[in-house]
């Protein structure tokens, strides 16, 4: 599939100056923040490089050098204030093509809050930091009621979990067969210790649900920081490419969190090298088309 028709129908600057001469490259997973210690308390002293502001102007040059035309900005703290912050950034930074915000999906007034935020078409979906929750969280009735409420607005839902949370995630996605769902960071496999078998079995199982996609993001920080080699990631990429196929995988960087373990160019180049024997069409899907379609960018 080629996006020529898409660009013919879109404004000339839809994805930046030269985008109409090639398929758009979309980074499906980046974060922006104005750092303060209290709000971003998950950034501990082992992550000192993240204890500063990371804003679109800091990413723009990196994106341009890596031929990235647009990004999806994903929540990094669990407040409606941050959702507003990302919406405001998108108004003045055209590189942001979509926002995955946060809203209290367990709230009794979820319908009212979703109605309120529906005024901002840049919001494409929502996410909750389930990786920090108990194992039974995805089964909770209030949470599932909130996720079900997303469907009326054609919102997506990003599943952020650790590899050990895959079994309840499988049960969770079974309950939402008609909703676009995406697993962030390949469910954070234990690359550091080369544990793969249980994760592999569960990823193959969750991939059986055709409405579930997977982001090729966040893997740098699941390996030993700055001490990895490309071959450490290949067995894990083999699993998700076999399980999901090129139609349900999307490139993401997890910038700036990825900087704890490597630079942007290294991750994008690693994926490009991994896919060098894939067809041009498959590469276009993974590096842009799938994100455009999934998030309705």
C-alpha cells in the first residue's frame, strides 16, 4: 500500500515539506514534559538524564535528521492537566499528529469527562499506567466500564504492561473485540536477562485477537542500559513479527525515555536493518501507515 492518494487528498503541508514525495514516517510513541520532581516522581535518580524538560522543539531536529514526519504524543503522568498540556503543545507544534491522553477511566463521571475532551480532535485515544497496578487491575469492573465508554468516540486504548501482566491482558482484550487496542513496548519483555519463552507464548496468544496491534518501542530500556548489542533484540523482534505480522506493528521510539540506553538514530537504524529483507510495502506499513490508520491521524 502506498499513501500517494492520501497525500493527493491532504493539504500540501499535512506531514511537512517533502512528505508528499514519500510515505510519511510516524513515530507512534513519544513523551513530552516540563519536568518537576513531584509530578514526574517515577523518574528516579537512576534516570538523571530525564530530569529536565523534553519538549517538541527538543525533538524536532532529531526527527528531521531521521526522516520522521510526525509523532504521537503519549501521556507520561496520570492527570487531566497533562492531557490538556499535550493538546496545547499540538496546537503550536505541527509535528504532533495525535495525542494519547489520560483520563480517569474508573471515575463515575467518565461519560461526562469523555464528552468534555471530545472537543479536541487531536486526542486519538487514552492510556493508563497499568504496569504500576496490581495483577487484577485489568479485570476490575469500573476500569472495564471506562474502557468500554471509549468506543462511542472511536478512541483507541494503549495497553501499558510488564511481561508478567500478559495473562490478565489476554483476558482483557477478549472483552473488547471491536476496539482498537495496542500493546506498548511489546509488553516489556525481560531482555536484560534473556527470558523469552513465557513472554513468547503469551504474545503469540494475545496476537490472535485481530484488533490488537503492537508497538516496536521501549525495548532499549528493557535491555541492559547502554551495554546491549543489536542481536539482543532480534529474538524478540522475531516473535512479534511472526505473531502480529507487518500489518499490526508500528515503529515507536519511546523518546526521551529511550535516551537512558541509546540515541534515536540507533533504534530506528536497528529496526531498519532488521527489516532490510522485507518488502518496501511492509516497511512503509511499520514505519508509518499502520500508525496513521490505527490512530486515524
